[in-house]
């Protein structure tokens, strides 16, 4: 007998770009039958003609800070689940919000709304070995310690190393390459980086990241290209990326579907000259937390927040939407949220990215093709992460599934209320069990911490 049967669904075959109308059977957390499915099941779901999709895989997001949630609630992983994400990759931009071991142990004890995997962050390790000066290169002794910590994290099951080059100007390319010395040449791993600098510096930043990938001989992921190059040079950036890939380098990219970015107001991103670089004024920056929640900056507020509330998240309305469309349609770009919250405040991308792509970009604006969009949020990131049993609806694959209503799916989160649930996500199934039913969360502890090579 099956554990779960999904009836009357439009089952999305991402690989072959076709729809299979019928049923889907699940047993022991795996898909075991697709099509007619005559077997009885302990539980049945009537999809009512809605789309049955592989669960969305978010290759770039930022996990909860357990010191802020006090291990009593879920912040961003809950919003991930609400928008159909079943697997999310943490530790991006060089920053783990706590150690991988602590995150793993917490999820092992409490469960998690979605499956997590994690990078080990270079910037996090710099802090750990005592280099707290973001403008200073790590010493040889510190780099040696970081190399050992990288090896230990990889042995534990980390995806690879992430870099936050813009956040830590003291990291030169030599250090970035050196910290990966213990794992160089590992094709089963992945390096990911938040670029050195955006806007007019984007092309140089892309070349630098490509060089790191080449020198380490490890597949490389450029993080959130949307916030790097959507300032008037996206066409040139994508052309450069295509040329690099065509030359034989294993390089891919992710991007999110918004024309505003978000990061800590005290970070180097907002150092002197940033507004001139973006050709914007202070009022393009909105603060997201109390005591300045949803307030636009002037010079005084900007400087006050930078000095007194450096860990506050801010939103910068500085990018061009038409260039976001261009990026998301490139063959080397997959979709990711870059979601991050502090105390339930932040950017709506952490709650709306995937429904936004389907509801706005595919259905309403028609700037993306349906199967291409689904591929970029399911099978493409699964392949990139070497997740051999995720990303497709096939017999033997993990039963991580989202059922959505194509006519109603849409993001609802706003910059003023950034965690509002989307509409149209009817069911989410994690590891073969129902987590969201009729749009309502019924179990948010089904996700696990996946160690690299174990899924």
C-alpha cells in the first residue's frame, strides 16, 4: 500500500518539457509510480487539475540566526516552506549565521520546515580565527587555520566554500584561492561568491571570480547576478559569462526576481561612494527594522543607522527590472531568492521569489517561458548541487513536491510587509509527508540537514 497518492494532477516533467495528466504514488519518502497509479494509499490528495511540480530548490539563501530566534521559532525557513521551497542552501556570501555543526544539531533535534544544506563561509572563518578587520588580509597563520577548518567542514558535509568579497575588502584573490587549497580540484564541491563590487565594476568582478574557479579547479557559482550587474551593463555581463563558460570553465550563476537588494546597513556595501556609483540619493535606501522600520533615509538617518545599528537590514532600490528579466532568461542563470531576515524583517524575496517568477514573470508579464522557469528552480539547481534524487518527478526520486494553482499563484510579500504568504501554493510535501495542506502549514518539522553526497 502507498503512503500517499496524489490524484488528478498536471504532473510537470521538467526534463522533457511536458505535462503528464494523472496520479502520483509515494512510499517511504520516494516517488514509486506516475501515471494511472491504481494502488491504494493511506492518504490521498486531490490535486483538482493543479500543477504538480518538483519542490523548488533555493541554491542561495541565508538561514535563521538561532541567537535571534532563541531556537524557539522558525523565521526564514518557514517562509521558504510557504512559497514551495523544499530544499534550501545556507551559508552564502561568506557568512554562516552560526556554525554548521550547531545548525545541524538543532535541525536533528527539532526538525526544520525545509531541507537545509550549507556552505562554509570564508568570512565566517576569518572571524573565527581572529581576523575581525574586514579591510585587512588574513595572515599566513590565519589562512593555514582556515584551510584546516574548511577541510573539517567539507568532511562534515558542507557543499563547499562561499565568499563575501564585497563584505570583506581585505580578501585579495590570493587569499580566496589559498583558503581552498585543501580541497582544490574537487569536482564534487562548489565555490560560490558575492562579487567584489557592482555596477561599473561588475565585469572585473566576474573575471576575478572566474579566475578563482580556474585556479582552484572547483565548479564556481556567481551569487545573485541581479544585484551585481542590473545597472546598465547586464548584457555585457551575460556575454562575458557565456564566453567564460564556452571556454570550458565550470561556472554558473543565480539571480532573484526583484530590482532592489538587501543587506546590512553597516556593511562595506554602503561605504562612501556607493550612492554615486548607483546614481541614486539617500532616499533610495529603506531601513527595515525598529526604530526605523520602513523609513527612507536622508543623510542624517543613513549615517546614524550605519553607526548605531550596523546589523540592521536595509533595502536599496537601485536596479533596473528589465535587466533582471534578461538575466533570468540566460541559459547559465538559475533562480534563487537570496532571502534573509532579522526578527521577521527584511526583503520580500525570502517569501515571494518562486511564486513571483511563475505568477508575474511567466503568467502575467510573459517575460519567461513556463518550462524554462520551472527548470531553473528545480532540476538546474539540483544538478548543480549533485542532488541525484531531487529536482525531478521520477520513480525513485525523493518525494519533495509542490502543488500550485497556475491561475492564482502570486507573491504577496511587500517591502513593507516582507513575510506575507503567497497565494496559489496548495500543497507542499517534504520527504514524502504533507507539510502544507490547502495553503496552510500543518507540519514544519519535516525537513532535515542534508550532508553533501547524501541525497
